[in-house]
């Protein structure tokens, strides 16, 4: 039986909460719990009713199940609902309650805009604490946006500061080390707005080891850039203390989880190159697998690792190792390249990227980098909807 105890923690005056679930007993229990805690709850039992309620009223938070009558385990109906809620009110925080959540489902829900999770059967104090936090943040965001609307969009000082931030970020990303013995490196970075949340770098760890990394913060613009700066600082600190990629990634996940909002996360590939042996140990944390194109055209995807960074506490990561051979090409990239769209909405895609790399696999790192970016730019009309980064490594 679900207890209906409340707590004495302050809740803003009568927050309006929309609750969606297809089980009447759960709706009744949640309505009583929230009403006793000072909320003004409204309950519905279908995705269509959720959208109708949001269209006619403003809510402080919405608490939804991922599974309804059409599908009881996959969560696809709830995932689709999240996107439709975001289209109606991007500032409305969504909290998901489900007994069927998996890591992949949770990551996709966060990509769509979910701000927190509560597992069934829920604990009342945890649920109420989560809702209070989201109500507080939602009201703060709406207040800030109202104030921001009064500021001229052409604020010259703000524009100058953003331009300077872009120059600084571009220098940090593209002026990476290029003197790793026996390797050619070429990097290009293309933010969707003035600044972005992509990171790509190569740097020496000691006389025999070098680090290779590509990462992507969910989201774009200044918030993503700030989170990426936190990621970069943490990575540099951890990589100087631990050599194994699985150790660095595990500790990096814990640091990010403690420092970034729940609905934000980072995908990352981190590898350590043994320069004399020409072996690469790596861990892939939910990132687009780098492509290792052999001199004969064979292509390997470097996907061993674990889940995204900063989303789940105490996540565990594994590492794998691959040999780098003479005349191989290793390509690290973010999804802004493969998900670039043409006028009809078709994505460039990984298969087209692989075909391009195979065709030009004997070109220099700099040439191959330019060939890829030129092809993607032509495909999408030079309109990148997301940040894009690319690093090409030629093994000499």
C-alpha cells in the first residue's frame, strides 16, 4: 500500500501539476499525495488528454508515465508524447514515472527534454522533492525569460562577448597538439550557433602515451559550452592521474553527475594511444563510434564502453584495445556531421560517411578532413542544425 505522508518542506503557493497515467489507482494516489502537499493536481489517462490540457491551461510541472494502453513496455508512446509536450511549451518541466525504464530509454527521454525520473513504486519524499525542485526551476526560467524579452536582441556588448567566446573556444579546440610521433592530425569544429558543446582534442600524457578524445554535450549554444568547459577541465585533471580509459571515464561520470543538471549529459569517446606499440585502448561513453578505416578499406567501429556521462550515478565502463597500422585512418566525429540534413530532411548518415572515408582513405589527414566537411556542407547547404566536430588521424 502506498503511504500518503507529506513533509513540512516549503512548496510554492498551489503549484499546478498535470499527472498522466493509465492506471486509475495510481492517479488517485498521486492526486491525494500532491493535494495534501499544497499542489493543485489535474489528472488525465491518455497522451491526447495531456496535450489537450496543456493547450488550455498553464502548468508548473507535468508528471507522466511512459506506457499507455497502446504499448505497455517499450515506452515509445511516452517518448512521442514528450516531444509533443516540448513543442507546445518548451519551458514546462517533464518528470517521467515508469517501472520499465532502461538506460537507453532514459537517455532518449532526456534528449527529448525530460528533466527528472521517478521509478515505480515511488517513494513519496523523493517524488515530492523532485517536483518541488522542478517547480522552482520552471518558475525561475519563466521569470528570466520575461525579463530577457525586455532586453534588446541587438545588445552590442553581448554580441561582442559572444564573438570573443567563440574565438576563445575555437582556439582551444582547433589548436590541438599535432606533434604526436608518427601521426598526422587534422581538426575542424563548426558550432550551430556562436559557441557550442562539442569537444575534440589530442594531447600527450607522457613520453609514450597520448590521449584522444571527442565529446558532445546534449544541447547547443552557451549552456552547452559552459558544461563542455567543465568536462574539459575534469578530463585534463583525471587523465593526468589515471592511465586506463575505463578508470578515467568512470571517475569522469561521477564528477559530471555531481555537477550538472539531471536532464543534461555528455557523450564521449576517450582513448589512450601507446605510441611505441601503436595500440589504442579506449572507452566509448554513448558516443558515435569513431571509424577506423584500414588501408584495404575495411572499417571498424570503436563502440565498446558504456552509457553516457553525467546521467547515472556509479555507472561502470569497460575498455577495449585496437592495433593501429601503417596507413590507417582513424576518424572521430560528433553527430552534427552524420545528422546534418538536406532540404528534404534526409540525414547525411554514417553509411555515407564511411563510403566517403573508404574512397579517400589514402589522402592526408588534412585533405580527408576537408573532403568530409565539404561533402557534408554541400549536402546540408552549409546549414548545420547541431554542433559538428571532426578529427582525422593518419597513421604513418
